[in-house]
C-alpha cells in the first residue's frame, strides 16, 4: 500500500513538472526548462524507487 502511495504522489509531481516544462519551453523559446525539469524528474523517480525498494526489506 505504501509503495502505491509513493508511486502515485511521484506521478502527480512528475506530470505537473512536465506541464510546467512545456509551458516554459513555449514561453521562453528555450529547451533549458525541459532539461532542468527532466533532471529533477530523474531525481524524483530514483528517490521513489529507492524508497519502494527499502519497503521490501
């Protein structure tokens, strides 16, 4: 159950980040917001995966 909560909360955060990145890329005409938010998404996914794996112990 806890893994589902972690996954779902990360999913909401990541989807919001994707929307914000799309808006910023369009507004600024730059690819940098996409790269920055992509790196943040990677960190969130890795952290979530680590937390889920820790639940299995």
